[in-house]
C-alpha cells in the first residue's frame, strides 16, 4: 500500500494538486491501497506496518524530523518536487531522505546526484476537463490569471493596447513584495486570487488563454524555470485555445507533445498568435480540441504516477507483512535537563543523573538535551556533543513556545530513535509541543 503525503500541508492555494494526485493514485492502484496522510496521521500509518511506499509531494516546508522517523517503515521513499529551480538548495538537502527524487525542472536533475528524474506536473480530468464551447457561447476573448511578477506586467499591458476591442478577463493578484498595478491594468483586473475551479471556468469561457512564465526569484538566486508548470496542462484540458509566451531559456521541445498550443517568442509573435486565433473561430476550436486530446493522451496525473512506478520499480501496492521485531540493542534514554556534570551551571540534579547512568551501564544508553542561550545540544553521558543547533535566544522565562527548539528537538527524536524521553524540568527550555 502507498502513503501519499504533501510536505507543504494542504491549507494553501495548491491544495488541489494533492487532490488530483491522490485521485489518480486511487484510480491506478485502488482506493483501498492508497492513504492520503497529514502531519498528524503520517507516523501512526507508517508504524502500522501495512504500507510499503511513501510518496511525498511538493517539497516545501519539509519536516525532516518527521520524515526521518517515518522512512524506516517503508521499502521505498519517493519525493516529487514542485518548486525547482526556485528552492533547489533547500530541496537538495531534503533529497537525502529519499530513494528517488522527481523534479519539475530538468535543469535541476544533476543536483540530485543520480537520484533525480525530470517529471512535470499534469492535469486531472475530474478537476480540469471542460467541453470546448462554440464561438458564440464564449464570454471573453483574452484570459490571463497569475501573480503579477514584474516581467508579466508589460506583456499584459501590451495586449490591452494591441487589442482595444477585446473582452478581457484578467485575474492579477500582487503581494507585499511587488509594486502596485498600473492604472490601465488595475481598472480591468481582479486583484485577488480566485478559486481554482473559477480559474478553469474562466479559461473555458475564453477564446484565447495566455500562459506567461515568471521571471522573479522568491527563494535563492534562480528566477526562471526551464520547463512549463502545471498551468500548461490544466488550461490545455479546460477546452480553450492557449498561447504561451516562451522565454529564450526554455526549450520549445516541452510543447511538442501538447499539440494545438501556440508558442510565441517575443511580443510581436505573441500578438500575431492571439490575432490569428481571435480572427479564425475554426482555427481556435481546432487548436483547443487538439490540445485537449494531447493532454488526455499523455499528460494526466495517472501518466505521471505510472512513470514514477516504472522508474522506482513499484508493483501494485500490497499490504506489507507484519514487521519483525527490531534488532536487539540497548534501550536509549533522552533526558531533557538544564545541565549535566560536564556543565558549569549546576543545580544538584546532576548527581542523580550520574547515578542513573551508572545504574543503567550495559543496559541503556543515556543522552542529554540541553539549551543554552542561542543553541541546543545533544550530548552523551560523557559530555561529548553529538549534535548542535544554532538559533536565536528567545529567553526561556519569557516564552512558552519556540519553533527553533521544537524543530531541533523533533529532529533528534527522529534521528536517534529514543525509547524513553524523561523531562527533569523545563528550565532553560520552552515547552516542547512536538514530543508526544
């Protein structure tokens, strides 16, 4: 059986992708053989011993401690990344936890050192397919929706100027890091996000839908992708004629398997393509139908999961046999404390700790979790520092929670597989919410 888990949680605008991938997995492998897990249910499901494959999608906000604790329960662990190349450095660090890595950007494949494979996102028939409308049924001429990265603004403004009689439907949200829209654009555009269903319906009701790629670094130094994102396939299934303004950095080979999509290089080419489709209703309908057929044949999430299964050598997911007992080893005890005999700040409890270590000799390994100002440390009973995490000092007397210490604490719990965690008291520590 397969567990599907979104590392970026599900309460975000791209939650529909999780639903689309889960829907495809269930149609391929059976609804009773696929489990969609979240932060609360992942570990209990993993330790049940009934699942052989973990597929993590998205890659953002990776809780590495959680994955470290879960991964030993699976035969195969797979990561499918959605935000390359913009988060490449972060994603490369996460990749060490997985057997196979699939990236949405082909230029990033070498960074994963033999684990990487290019796999674009796709479309879902249940979410994205709409019948192609006749010309007199359409409500709009030109449709575009997307965050207004700086490179997109002049392109949309040029269309407004170049097609003054066209009926536009523009969804152009900005954010705190982007300049406000110029007046000619703001007067026409919806400046807030719309639902994904509304986005697809607007495309279906439009003669021509425009796809533009971002040129703006939001994380790291990369500002442009080298392959198209999911919009190409989603709009392609929505029953609209699509014009893509393709940057020089992107290979047009990515569009050959999406028949009917018109690829434009530069402003003049873009205007000519839009003009041809607006002026020739039969051409517009033919392009929309051709693209829709190409997506249905090659670019659904079922196709992508088949690729993952083939590369990773996955057979039809079966229930795992009950796990055998873990190899015998000494019990591991973690003491969360404010000091040890090896620290200079004593309070008296160090004597009891040392006595317990002596009593456990040969039966248990004892470790200590310490917090001092701006760092956390995991040390063994001899005072040797095994792990150190540097962060900010929030002041333990003034704070009940601290994401830095909680994340570090979760990381060592997952990595060292402790059997018992003992809290002496929380002096110098914030309340560790992640310990259950």
